[in-house]
C-alpha cells in the first residue's frame, strides 16, 4: 500500500474501479478453525478467537491468489493457483488458516483464501502485491479489520 492513507481508506488515489471498493468492503470473509467458522468483516473488531490465534504475531493478512487484479479466471486455473500458493506457505512453515471470501449476493464466486500470520503489519501489502491483488484484509490482534487497497 506504500503508506498512502487515502488508498487505505478507499479514497480517490486508487486505480481500482470505484464500484469495486464497496464490494470488497461489503464482502463476507470466513476463516476456518477445526470446529468453527469465524466471519471477518471490514471495519469490525477482530473476533477473539482470531486474536488469540495471532498470539505474539499481532497481525495477519487475508489473501488469495485468485482473480488477480480483480479478473476471475477459469475455475480450474483458480483452484490450481490456490493449491500452489497454499503449498508454498506450508513449505515455508508459515502459520495460516484456510478460508474464503465472496459477496453476499453470490455475484462473484467464493475465492479460497488464507489468513497468514505476519511478522509485522506492514508486510500485509507485500503479500497482496506478490499475488497481483487489488486489495487484502489486514487483521490485527487489536482493532478493526482493515481493507488495504493496493493499486
């Protein structure tokens, strides 16, 4: 995100289509624990269980390799991309939880995603940029879930 406060809040400096940002804000994001599905929503307090899972890490990024730059690909391509992404995270022994993100109306298909523990909150944007994403969620142990616009 490069520290741009206007971009972080969905201001006029983003190159993401205007109609897309409200969709990201309104989307449903889910993280799966073994016995429970936890919902994350932009602007809401991080659920206690997620905060406890973060532990000393203090933050995580909710990110997907699907639909780079907001452009969905064929389902088989999306599934393969996610499998490769997950395999890299597992091989690097990075703590993560699986989940998915999608809109309430079902106008865009749910995208498999990971909630990845970070060493520092400032690393969230790098994960999204590496996967050519328009935006990611920053999930901090304390505070609200934030949408970080990356373009």
